[in-house]
C-alpha cells in the first residue's frame, strides 16, 4: 500500500480500495482503520492509545457480530434440515480464530496491514491472531461502509464458500467431527476413534526435489490388528504437514463415503 499521510499515528493509503475486498469504499478511512494494528499507534503516537479509533480493536468487536450473523444465515439457508446443535458446531468451526487466521493468510491480508516496526520485525504479518483480528475488522469496515450486503459478499467468498466441502463432510460424519474447518487430521482421528479403528499413522513414502524445493509424499495408515497396517490414502505436498493434511482429507472423505448406505440399503 502506498502511504500518503498519517492520522492518529497511522498511515493513510492512496490504495484505499485494493481489489482484494471487491468493494469500492466511499469512506476509505474505514479500511485504513481496519488494517491498523495497535503496535503502530504504540510506537508512533503513544498518546493516542486511549483513543479507540487509533487501532482496529474496536472494529474487531463489530466484525465479530457481523460475521456471526452472516455465517448463521448462510448455514441456515444451506442446511435447512440440520438441527440447532449441528448448525452451532459448524458455525463455531467457521468463526474460530484458527479458521479466520487461515483465511486471512490465504488471501494475503498480512501484506496490507499497518504495523509498528517491532511487530513488523517479529513477523506480525504472518501471526494468526493478528490476521484473524484484522479480518474481523475488515468485515466491520465493509459493513459500516456498504451495509450487510457488502460484508456478506466478502464473508461468502472468502470464509463460507471455500469451506463447503468440509462442512458437508462434517455433517456426514455426525458427532465424530468437532475440529476446525480444514483440520483434516483431527477430523480423521476422531472418525477413526469413533469407529474403533484406532489411531492414524503417517509415513513418508517418497521425497523429491532440491533442499529449497522439497516435495514429500505421505501415506496415512491404520493398524490392521494383525501386526500390519492398512493404507487409507496417500498425498503429496511442499511440506510434511501439508502432505499429511491432504492425505487425511482424502482418507476422511473416502471413509465417510463408504459409511453412507447404498440406495438398496436406504430403501424402506
């Protein structure tokens, strides 16, 4: 973002409407406010700290409420046959700090943050808590500038819609899923435990590429109670963690599909 002037210790921007937000701000100062972390005011003008408009924490409060409403509405419309408990469980996963941090990282929200020098040097642009808080503040800015429709469109595009596959799988697995959306390893572990299959194990089956560009292939397995194991799925990733999550996702998806009754079994 290209700085132009400061207000209350924070840098205003000439790029007040980056394409990321799909919204032309009539009050661009709202977006600047939403992207301003407390560390900037603390370092540049500490006398402004008592002023709630000096950083984005006040907007987080509003964004949290708007997010909860929009997600509840989206789930109500998409899953009309679900009970309150199921919808509450899905909403908790969507609005969790962990999930919001992942969403903010995926859309590179950190690149737009206005941070103090110390927070910048300590990797603040990638800290999940800072990213999650900023995402809520951005939602508030969209709501205050363009109303619920503007905030809802952003939430649908970046938070709700990308998680739809995981949401459907969570419902299909019943009470066996309580982890955050996108945490496929936890989902798989809970599903296996609920069916008495035991703990999943992850094994590296192949590595390729130079040290700075490694690729890992990982297989997820369960013990077969005869001294061997059964392979559930295999996947590749740039890190072991990434490959493990993808292998877990594939395994979980297949296990849930296998548990569904056939048309003949479902017939009365």
